[in-house]
C-alpha cells in the first residue's frame, strides 16, 4: 500500500493529504500559489476551505511568520478564486 503524504495547514494546524491542500511558495519577494507542488522555494500549505481563508485574512501574522513582511493582497485574490471554483 502506498503511503499518502500528509502536510499541516498553517491556519488550522490540521494534518491532511497533500492533494487536499493549497501550497504557497515564496519566490523572490512574492508569495505565490503553487498548483503543481513542484516549485522551488520555501513552501507552506493552507486548507482548501473558505473558513481557513477567512481566518488567514483576519490573522495575517500567520503569513508574516512563515514568509516575512510582504504584500499579500494578490495572494488573497488567487486563493479566493481557487477555493470558490
């Protein structure tokens, strides 16, 4: 039986299969969504739920802790599009 890789959501702190999470990667001075899961760079995962996204918007310190003090406005738009459909 093949082992399913688990990752931890940075917002909810719950472990879930890698395929059910969205990977965020810091590339240069931006944080982008990594849909392929193969981009180089420091990565973190967020659950594919509107609740996790809302918590992340309210508590941006989570992103600052992971990636540093950057502009995350484009990231929130991308995440909304992915989660909503």
